[in-house]
C-alpha cells in the first residue's frame, strides 16, 4: 500500500508541475492587442510598458517562469489588478466559502444518492425503482439555476420568507453561517445526486449478477450482507471516480449559485476576474483548482486501493 | 497690597462679572458651530440602513464616469454645492454644501466661501484635519489635469482655481459659463478629495482611499458582498446622519433582490435607484400594500449611438432610417411598462425637455415606419440593407438586454442586420461608452440634472463623451451660445432649438425615458427618492423609525 501511495504521489507531483507550466503560459499567450485592451478598458497601468511589467511580461521567458514558481512556492500569487489586494488574500477569503458549499453539496448528494441507488438496484423494476429513476432524470435535466431562482422567489411570495442575502461569517454567527449554505447546497447537490444514483444503481446491478454473488445467495447469506458487504465495494469504484470529477466541477461551477444566494465564493470571483481581465487572479484560481483536482484524484486513487486491494498500479 | 498689586490685582468687580457672563453667553451661542451635533427635533437616531448597492470598478472619481463608483463615493464625500434633498423627483435645486455661499464677481469669476470647521474623516493620512481652500484647489486641479478623466468636459470653461485665503476659493473661467455652479453640484466626479490621500495611495482607486468629509466613513469593502459605511461623528450637518450606518449590499440577481425586499431583508427597493422594476410592481403592490411607493419619469435618456465619423452612419439618411426602424412604444410596453419617447434631454427633467411633438421637423423621425426606413437606406446607397454590429452591456440590468434584442429585431425588419455584442460593464464604460467601438451601441447614455451635461460633452468634438463622434459646427455654436446666456427663457429657447436640431440630424437616436417607481418600507422616514447618484445625502437625511 505504501509503495502504491508513493507512486501516486510522484505522478501527482509531475501533474502539478505540468499544470503549473500551463497556468504560467496562460498570460504569455495573450496577444499584444489584448494587453492593450486591458489598458484601454481598465487603465490597469500608466501605459503599455507599465502594464506589461505588472504582468511580468517584460523579461526573458525562462526567468519569468522560475521567478513566478519561486513566488508561488512562497505563497505569493501576485496582486489583483482589480482589487489591488494580494491574490492569496482574496483566495483565502473565498476558497473556504466555495469549499463549504461544494462539500455540503457533495455530502447531500452522497447521502441521498447511495441509499437510493442501492434500493433501486436491489428492487429493480419495482415501483420504487421507477419513481427514483424518474426523479433522477428530472434532477439531471432541470437546470439548477431555475430551481434556485424559484427557491428564492416563491417562498418570499407565499410565506414571506427568503434565504438570507447578506453573507454571515462563521465567527459572527455560526448557526446563521451554516444555515445560509443549506438551500444552495441542496439545490447544487440535486444534479450530482441524480448522476451518482443512476451510476450506483447501474454498477450494483452489474455486480449483483456476478458468479460470486450468486454463490453467496446460494449459501443463504442475508440480503443485507450480500449487498453491503460483498457487492457495494466493487460497485463503488466507478462511483468514486465520478465523485472525484464532480468535486472539480462543483468548485469551478458554483458562480450562478453564489450570485443568486449572495455567497462570496471563488466561482463568482473567477467570473468577475475574467470580466475584469484580472489575469493574476485568473492564474491564481486556475492553479488552485488544478491543485485541488490533483489532490482529489490522489485521494480517489488511494480509495481505490482500499476498495479493491488488487489495485496496485 | 502695594501699588503694583493694587493696579493689577484689584479683585473681581461687577464689570468683570458682566464681561465674564457675556463671554460665556457668546461661547454657548457658538456651541452649534463648534460641536454641530444637536439633534434635529424630528429625527430618530440609530439603526443600519440596508440597501442595494454596487461593486464599483474602482474608487477614483477622476478616472471614470460610471454610476457605480459615484454612487458609492456619495456616502463618503461632499461637494462644494449639492442638489437639495427632500424635493420631488426630477427636481435638482442647487444648495450650499461645503461652500456656504458663492458670489459671481463678473462673467468669468466666481468665488466660493467655504464653511469653517468641516473636518475630514478621522483616518490617516488626513486624521480629521479641517477642510481648507487648498483641498478644493487640489481637487479641481486634479479634475482638470488627470489624463484619464472623461468628465473634464463638465468644467471645460474653467481656466484655473485659485486660493484666496484659507476658506475662499476663486474659479477663473476662460469664457462666461452660466452652468458652473450646476456642474459643481452634479454628483459625478466633483467630490472634494485630499492631496495626502492621493500622495499616499498614488491614485484613488483603492477602497482605502475613499476618505472624505461626507456623512459616512467607508469601514469595509468586500467585493461581491457589500460596502459597509458607518456614521461620521464629526459630520458638519447638525444631526446627520441619523442612521448609524449603511450596508450597501451587492445584489446582482434580480429575483434574489426582490425576494430580499419582499421579506424585509433590505429597507428600500431592490432595483437601481432603490426602485422596483415595473414588471414586479403590480404583484408587489398586491401583496405588500403597506410599502411606500412613489412614481416619476426618469431623466435618463436611453438610445442608440453610432460612428457618425465613418460610413455608413456619416450619412444622415442612414441615421434617420435607424430612427424610423425603431418602435419606441413597443419597447416601452414590452420591456419597461412605463415611459415616454424622449428628445436629447430626458423627459424627467421637464423644464428643459420638450415633448417629441414639439421637436419640429425632427419629430418625423420618431415615427415607426420600417418602409420609410428602407426607402432612406436605398436612397443612401443600401438598397439591400446593411450589416453592422451593436454593442451593449448587461451591467445596467436585464431589461437593457431585452430592449437591445428588440431593437436588433426591429432593425433587421428594416434591413439593418446588427450583430449583438455584449460587453461587461467596466469594459463598456472604459471603451464603448467613450466612443471606442464600431458600428452601433445602445444603452442609457445621458442623465440630465441640468441640460448642459446631457448636451455639451456629447456633441463637442474631441470630448470623450462624444460617443457618436459628432462634428457639427452648428450644434457646437448653439452649445457655446447657451453657455453664455444668462437669461433663463432665452437659454431655454436655445436648449430647445438644440434638441430640435438634434432630432433632425439623429446623431444619437434618442429612444425613451422610462417610468420609475421608488419604494421603501414604512419605517424609513424623511426619505425622498430622486434620479441622482447622491445616495449619500439622501441616506444621511432619513431615519429609521422601527
């Protein structure tokens, strides 16, 4: 197990290094007229030369990379051209919000999707199976932002209640802080839950048809033991893979929910940074997302080894 | 007691007591000037006003003209003069602010006498020191010389600003300019700033540099979340502000904002100007009849501007064709619900804005007539129509985007195929709004607190606000004439003539001024809405009685 984890760590490090090259190259690929556009639209610098210097585009490329890498390792991601604050400070304020939203959404989706998927597989073609599959299709096809808008507006009209629009920090009021994430997390988790439920059902159905499971049935092992002990672990490998991918999607795709529910997360900040042509922030967030994806994949790989001890590539 | 002592220490006499009591009386009567905090008899102290706010692109008033920056700055800054608060919407009467009075010495000299004892916010680097004439001179020197200032046209006739003494400032003009005081009252760009702040930060873009003499101090700015303003305890207006502070909340989603207003999470309407969108009004009034509502017609002109310095829009027939192609009433009814077709000055400024039927021959082009549009295009050499692009921004709200799409469709029906390009607000304000675009552009492009700003910058060559790149000597001549004309009626006639000529030439295709409905909760007292960026003064005058 230790050798397996070390091998995965090496691969992850290599992935991070390649990703850092890609993130570094991003602003260097900007055509000159785009830098001029930043100057025209935002007046981020006194003139073109000043702005190119601010973006670090005025030195030889290899020097720029090592200088940039050195700063990144020390936690210096530059300064936001828009807010004029260190990028690392902006990310430190916003990443916890996005992570909290994402993790709550994932917890919701897993806690709903796994049990429902198992029931749907075990009770294949029953009424419960049809209902859950229909709901899953609905969850996959109805846009989350539409549900979110209705969830905000309709209670306000019917019951005089709406989710809080002012963001409350944990230190100010822990209960208010956590509760403001519940509704957006549930809505965000719906599409994810639908996908996981369908995948769990499909994989479990496949595993339940295996010879060893038939042997267990024949030996008189209880249904609970056959499903949860003998079958579920094998069915979960692809599910864990999808979960890993969804973490990255959730981290980068929460901008609409953050806007509707007034949450100052990374999604909204990235969206604004792209509009503001704030390249240091875009770089910083890209690097962060890449790092999270690499770590998530590492975690998923480690979990594979736990689920199936035969996996040791 | 020796002779020296008897001369100098003769005890307390009745005269001494009388002098002392007179002196004490003088001090007591001067107390409001020294410590201007006596409470207004009617106002109620306390509470935090929670309202819809904005994320400004930055905080420097001399490097932008966007409303988000100026709205935000209105809480922390004062001007020499201001628009009166507590008046009917559409009224922009000028009254003293930092200047307690002013005097026109001759046609090209105006002197402003500053209030004494006005203090900057108690924050470094100004640390609560007194405002002086040097601050005013510095502000307007910067205003006039900052290369990136698109508002310079407002004070084009100003030659220089001089310090006469610690509390007196003199404006020397290059030519007579009857609108000077009005320009200084406009809540855009003329906020008085401190030299030390600019020296410390290099410019005024950072939120930390938003330091003024205004009713509120900027305590915290969280991008995408809110700006927190708190009462300035040394504000010079007695009693104000009544509220302890203002939470200026960023609310980009219209539905979430409306829900917040319905459920009492904000104290005033969730839309621009603390209004409610007309589309939401009927349902809101039905379920929330207890809220306060006030209607008015906006003084903002919305329209289409174009590159009149290049083909095809340098041809007046093409411009007239565009005007004929637009069904203004249909857009008003579909998108805005309420409104009126407008000339160059927004209809909300009724004393300076003629009705469309009073525009003479130019009124013809306001008639929706796609057939005539096609005929004009053919006459101009485009029998098969023409292709172009139209730029807009969603930064003013979703209704603008709906309106642009309707315009796009109407243009197409008349043979003008305009590709829609949407631009983020900050980029739009920095480029398209200042004339750096191709083809057509559309959106609100002038707000009229007086007629000069809505006309001068937009028609004078080489001005950044001349978004349509107009170069018409006749209109410039009329603009110069009205700037010098003291007699109000004579000036009004010239302003009306300019608008008639503008309607004939269609350098800007003026569309409409929309209806607005301000709304606030019943416990918000002494609040008067107005189409102005001066949220700060309006917030300072109100109080919360709950």
